[in-house]
């Protein structure tokens, strides 16, 4: 990469909130997250030269688009700067981070504000699932899968995975249990007050019904309102304002790929196109998966996290379920008696709860992952802190593994 890109500050909202009940809107999420990131960066908002907003479907969820126009409402000093809105379903937030980073790398701007936001609690679950269906090949897959398309699409991915490899639905429960346990350590997580035992996660029950076999309710991320923001800056900007680069996370590498839209046109559960995004990121950073000490990966459903382990090279093909069962991706304090196998290489994954535990405000998720990377790499993660972490991976995807964005962050 050319000009180095650093995270100078970050902020987010509480994902347990219901904005409609508060009488607030998508505009308020963008304003709140953006202000928190600027406050954390400790710079004059007038220093920000451009902004990007990640959002999936504000037009249908809230009847509001043209979201870059809310940036000046964060602070009047942002009035007049160029803004852009990125959309790639659940990967919308990561694309905004990538856009901001590329502006800096290319020398166009030295300080960029990136905000991701989504307000989803505006309609019934049935209507909301139809809005989410726009992330799939709607006019082809809706007639095939019907209502609640995405649980069914990922249920199909889970079926394909279990048929190909020696895995069981109980392996999915390992991911759900871990991410709920991590969420209890995160004061901003949507499911922080939920107590999901491994037995609850591994059994179909009235409390945990089957949704799209083999997926149960606990295997699914929830409908969420939320926003997250980061301030990205160049190395020369840090030199100019006298900040120590060695103490801030830097973007070491990234990869971005796009597959066919329909699931049946992809090579599920391998997802070789998504793997190319990871390979590009590691190649740019000149690092290997085993160099990572923590990760935030896309777990819209438990099967997605298992597949992501293999896409990212954290596990060999067909062994992602084994990695989940071993407890190697859990923080030591949340590993339960259900773990099996030997833990060799440890890499805590989704320490804030991931999408399943922390929440999944679609357009905010990719930015929230980078927020978590920032907190971990600056030792601000509190009870979920990974000790001595220097290299951190984020993986955000949209659709049924259609758009994939992998980013590697690190500090000296």
C-alpha cells in the first residue's frame, strides 16, 4: 500500500436499543455514532476532509436514503465535505471502511469519517425478512425459498456442509454458545442479558425452535438497530498533529471479491471466491492466518462462522466445526465443559458476541467489526480483551457469501 492508513478513533451505539420506541430515526444513529468517533479521536471535526456512510436498505426500512447528507448534522464543521454511501448488503459497512482507506492510500484525503448504520425495528419480522431478501437474488430465490429467505438460504448452506463433512448440528451450537457467552462480557451487546447454555443451544425446544433445519433460533443473528463509526487518517496526518503511530492500529492488508448473487451459482460450502478476498489480504500484509491473534468474522448464522474459519485459513477445509468444538476460538473464561479435542493454536473470534450475540444492524456491522479491532489493538476491550494482541483480522460479507471483505489490522 502507498500512504499508510490508521484508526485514530471509533465509536458505536448500544445495539440493544429500539430507536422507533425512543422516537428516533436512522439520522440519529448516524449522528450519535459519528460524534462518538470524533470525540474519541480528539481532533477538531474541521480536520475531516470526506466521509462515507455504509447502509444496506434505509430506503425500505425507514423510507430514507441520501444518507451522506446527515454527515453535516454530526457537526456543522462537516458541512460541505464530499460524502458517499456504499451498499453491498451485510458488507455495506466494510465497503465504507475500504472506501475511506483507499481515499487515504491514494493521497486524496488525510482524515476520513466512516459511519455504518441500520434501523431495522420499523416493521414486522415478516416484512423485515422481505426487505432483507433484497440482499439475495430476490426474483429468482424468493419463489424457491419463500418467506424468511435468509435463514433458509443459510440452512441450505448448513445442510451442504453437514452432508460433505463429518459435522453435526451440535457443532453449530458450539458457535452460538460461545458468542452468547462473549456477549455477556460486552456492555453494548444486544444479547448481553441472555443466558444461553450449551444444552439450550444444542436442542430444539419451545424456547429454541427450529427455524430452517438444521438451524435453530439460537443459530441466528437478531434484528438490530445500531450504528458504528471510525476515524481513518494517514501517517503524515499523524506526524503533523504529533500523534504516536506505533500506538494506533494500521491497515496492513485487505481483499475484496464479489461472487454470483444466487446461492446455487456458488460453490457452497467451499466459497472459493470469498477465499480469494482472504488470500489478497494476507498477501498484501505478508502475513499468514497463524499470525492472527484475534478476529471478528461474519456470523449472521452459526454455520457462517464455521465456513468463515475455512475461508480465512483459520481451519483446513472440513475442519471448521472441529475448531469451534475445541474451544480455541473462545476466550478462556467462557470455555465450557462441552469442548472437545485438543486446543493447539488459540485465536479468540467474535469476542464481543459477533452478529449472533452483539447484534447485526446490517449496514453497521462491517464498521462495528473494525471498531472491535480498534478496541482490541488499543487495549480498550475490557473484560473481553485478548492479551498481547498485535495482529487482528476482520471479515464482513454480504448476501449468501456474495460480497466478501477481509481486512488485517495491526500495531507495532
